[in-house]
C-alpha cells in the first residue's frame, strides 16, 4: 500500500462554481486524478465528514476521508492499494457514538474484498468483512445503538451475476443473502429502523424493477415497488421518524427522477423531475425533521448537479452547480436546521474536485487559530493580508515526509516552499514575490493534508 500525493486542499475553493440561489459551495479536495463517489454525514456540531475515492488510471486507487475541523478541511488517506483500480468505487460513511468515522467499502484487489475501517483515535483499524467477491460496486453502512456495524452490499461474481448480501458484526462477521433472486442488488441503499432492523432498496436487473426488502425477526421480506419498464436504478433510501421508507431512484426509460414512499398502508410513487436526463449515475435522499425529502441527483443532459425538496405541499427544484459533470456522484444529508448539505464530484479543466454545497454557515472561518490534524500544526500565515511577502511555519510531532506549497484560486501550484523528510520540530519559511490575489498554503505531512488561506495586496 502506498499514499497518494494530493495536489491541493482548499478551505474555500470557489473557482468555476455556479451557485444556486442560497447555496454556499466550497472545495474539499482537488486532484488531476479522479475523485468520485462521496458519502457525507454531519457530526453533532453540523460539521461535514466525507469519504470518497481517489482513482488513477494505472490501477492505483485510494479511500480518502475529509472533515471540517472548524477552520478548514483536514484530509487523510484511509486505505490505498497500488494493484486496485476500483477500491472505494462505493463507500458508505457513518459516525459512531463517539463521533468517530466508520467506513464500509469494496476493493477489487485480491479477488474482491468488502472492507470496514474505523478510526481508533490514532490510526485506522481495517477489517476484511468478506473476500472472494470479484467486484463490489455498492455498499451501504448503518450502526446499531451500540455502534455495531451492519452492511448491505452488492457484488458481481466471476460470471458477472450480481448478488445482494448483508453483513453484521456481533463479535465476528456474519454474512447472509438478502434477496436470492438472480440479478438483484445494484444501487443498494440501507437505513436502520428504531428497532435496529435494516431496510434496503435496490434494483432488480432481471426484471428492470425497483425492489425493497426489510429484515423481520428471522427472515428478509422483499417487495417490488415500481415495475414499469426499467425503473429503480441508482436508489437511495431513508427512513422517517415512523420507520417508513422513502426511496429516490432513476426511471431510465423516461429519463425521470422518481420518488416512492410508504404511508403505513400503501406505497405512493411520484415523478419528481422530468426536465432532462435525470438520476443517471446516482441519486441521494435525506429526510429533515419534518420527514420531508431532500434529493440530490445528476442531470446528464446538462451535466449539472440538481436538488429537489418537498416542502409539504410542492416540490422545489433547483440547479446547485453547473460545472462539468457536477454531481455525477453525490451524497446528501440534512443539518439540525433542516438545511441540506451535498458532497459531490465535479470536473474543472484537468482538475477533479470534491465539493461541498450547503445552506447557512459551517463551523468557524479560519483566523489566528492554527490548522491542526493528528498533532501536525500549520500555523496561521503572517501577516495576512500581506504585501507580496509573508511567513509560514509548521510543527511536526514525528518525523514526516513533507511537501509545503502555495496554490492560487485556479488550483495552480505557484510556489513549492519545501519538500523532503523533516524530523520532529518546528520549521518556518518565507513566501515571496506573489502578485495580488487569494492563495492557499498547503502542507502535506505523511497522509495528513491541511491548508491556510491568505491574501496578497500590492
């Protein structure tokens, strides 16, 4: 396994972003490699945590994790594999009772593996849940009240038949079949009811239908929810306060975004948006405190990220980001004020970006407090604003391979301040000869990346 060099971390990377009314959009991570398949959750302070894939084209891929620490985005590499092209093709992130991240993901190396990673407070502890899976295109993770993991996942066997499975951890991992039908499981999404029972939505490729299953006291019960020709791709499921399922999905035949929910006695199916080629690649659903749905989805006819919200009487639909391939992969959640947060992928020239769009403030903007991740400190740049020249320093708790560089708002590296292996200590460097503008000084030390924003005024 090896770490990947990340081109840049920006706490407020705004270049090329088209903001829908009321949205704030910021960059999380940017690279010339593919950055895809984000999964977003919020902690008790409504700060965002995101897992996602970084993929190169020479069979190198990695699972990454970013979180907003109140000042900026801190990024770590959870797992990487030089022989895996599809590691974390799908990942699912939740926070445990202590607020620590837990991530389920697949890895196509070594014959296909389902993995589960947890942050111990000092390192990532990674379990192999199941092996011999060939290829794992979809995973969905929930935790019980005692933070015991439950994972619904789909895998393709060597004959390219898809299977829908369920893994639970109770002292050891147990894996069983959710739906034994042939060709089911693509687009799997899971929610946990108040009694801890799992509920799962997924696509039945053999019949081109939307299906739903839940685990009773002993057996799985499966139902077909929508069955016109070729519906049910790219499903996402959320349970409301009454443990009733709500599902977003693609109607491939009509190119529509659809939504189905259970009233307690019957299923209701609606077309949410039919203006374009909608829901292709992914949809994501979250419910607010009023049990109203919020859906992020991709408009492939315009390459836009779109957002739909039901306010209790009507659907409100808007374009969040019209960047190239914006929202081809996305994940949505809702904060304590019932406002949406969306993590999504977008392309900007040669750069691939993970962005975060949200309503309202997130955390506290950077200032004099230093960026701090895993004991590595990047101190605030002084002076800020500056007149062409400034100073920056950082502290290392252990010997680390360091790269310290400056980037402009377009993501271009304009200066490399230093690189190499540094022993434990505090180091200072000068930033010189910059023209007027906004810049980011980014420190990579080992697998930790952090940055400070500063302004140059002539």
